[in-house]
């Protein structure tokens, strides 16, 4: 969609009876660092002795076309040793690769924690999010409530294995219809018995009723129910997730998503993610590998 905020769209399908489903993950990068080092040059670096040559760092601030995440992490890393003089590693493309290779090689991954990226991930199932949220360190999540959201926005996710097989695909579509129907029936019945006897429901009791109904009706849904999620992580944490999940040992849905996440991250922060090599497996799916694991 845009160079600065890349995304992968997932199309929505419908059964003949109107149940909605998706066939794979959709991924949208929705937030990334915005960096302005102007004041660093003007107010901080200019305050040291001239012979240190710190003002030459202004070339790194203004002189090269550096993505914001790399500029941020490099400045933070160079602050550690006050490496702002002429002998520093410059922000040329080759200099940036050298700088971040060294960070990755030496395992000084904490400087990568300054760059945060948020994604909306949809077209994924509850099984997927159950696995993803196990990554705690450096990550934040917001996912669809199991209590506030009713059946109107219900969608399902068809597994890859079902898509090329007419029998499995047919079963899946029939199940989508039956899951939706069951949800509706259950919600209707629960609403009826919960409100029986009450003359009038206040706004609070209506909300409370909706929660009680939804949490019970949702419990009956399969793992294939869609569970959109907003995920924020720093570059170090995302790297760990890519290594764990874009792997042949990972489940296929989360692996596909990890490959998409990597493509987006590589587009906007190439120097932080360029060491990953894409490899194809015999089954046609792809995985990532790097010599710098767990920086
Ligand atoms: C192929 C595969 C199969 C899996 N199968 C199962 C399974 O069958 N059952 C199951 O329960 N889980 C399973 N998992 C989940 C797995 O055990 C981890 O919970 C998940 O991958 C999160 O990774 P992480 O533990 O590295 O944590 P993250 O939160 O991603 O943390 C990153 C790193 O920070 C450090 N860290 C984070 N939290 C702590 C802490 N509390 N104490 C010390 N160090 C910490 C660790 O070094 C950790 O590796 C599987 C994962 C994969 C990739």
C-alpha cells in the first residue's frame, strides 16, 4: 500500500449462506519510529570541545538517507562510547551495515530495543494468537475481546491444508455456516433467559447482559474463529519472534505471518533485518535463517 507502511491484504470470502471467512493472514504495519536528531546536533554535540570533532556527526544526521529506526538505534548505540568524532562508523550504506553487523555479532541487542513497530494482524485464528502472545519480552498486545464483541462481526479462518482439497473446503464452508448458526441460536436463547422477568434494562444492565451472553456463546466457537490482534514490539523482540516462528518447526499459519512481518520490517528498517536469508522448503513454504540469532 505504501513504501513507508507496507501491508499484505487478505481477501474476505463468503459461504452461500453468508458466513464470512479469510484464507490467510493480513498484515499491516501501522506504526514505526519517527526520528528528529536536529536538537542532538544543535544542542548536545555542539557543547563539547571542538577538537573532539563531534559536530561532524551532523553529516550522519543530515547527510545520508537513513531510515528512522536505524538512525535512532545507531545514535543510541554510539552514545554509549560517545562515538561522534571523525573516526566513528559513518551512516553511509556500507557504514550502517558494518555498524549493525557488529551489534548483531557482539550480541549488544539492547540498542535495537529503541525501535518499535506496531502491526495489525488479521485473518488469523485464535490458535494463532494463543501461540503469538507467548512472546512476552518487549511485546504488547490488544486483541478482540471474548466478552464485548457479538456475533455480527464473526469471521473464520480457513487453514491452508483445506484450501486445495474440495472435500475439506466443503466441510469448512459447511462448518462456518453451522458455527454461525449455533452462535446466533445460543446468543438468542441466552439473551431471552437472562432478560426474562426484567421489566426494563438500563444501559449498564444491557452491557452486562451483552457480556454474559457473548462470553458464553463465544466459548462454543472453534479455534478457527478469527482473532484480529494489534501487536507492538521492539526490533530485538521482533527478531526473536522471526527466528522462532519463521522456522520449519513452527506451525504453518504463524510461519506465513512471520515471513510477511519480515518483508514489512525489511522494507522500512533494512539494516536491522537484512541478515535474514529466505529459504524455501520442499513443501513450497519459506523460512528464515541468520548467523546472528538472539542478539
Ligand atoms: C516450534 C515451537 C513449538 C512450541 N511448542 C510449545 C508447546 O508445545 N507448549 C508450550 O507451552 N509452548 C510451546 N511453544 C512456545 C515456547 O515454549 C515459548 O513460550 C514461546 O516461543 C515464547 O518464546 P520465549 O520463551 O523465548 O519468550 P519471549 O517472551 O519471546 O522472550 C524472549 C527471550 O527473553 C527471555 N525471557 C523472557 N521471559 C523470561 C523470563 N520470564 N525469565 C527469563 N528469561 C526470559 C528469554 O531469553 C526469551 O527467549 C512452542 C514454540 C515454538 C516456536
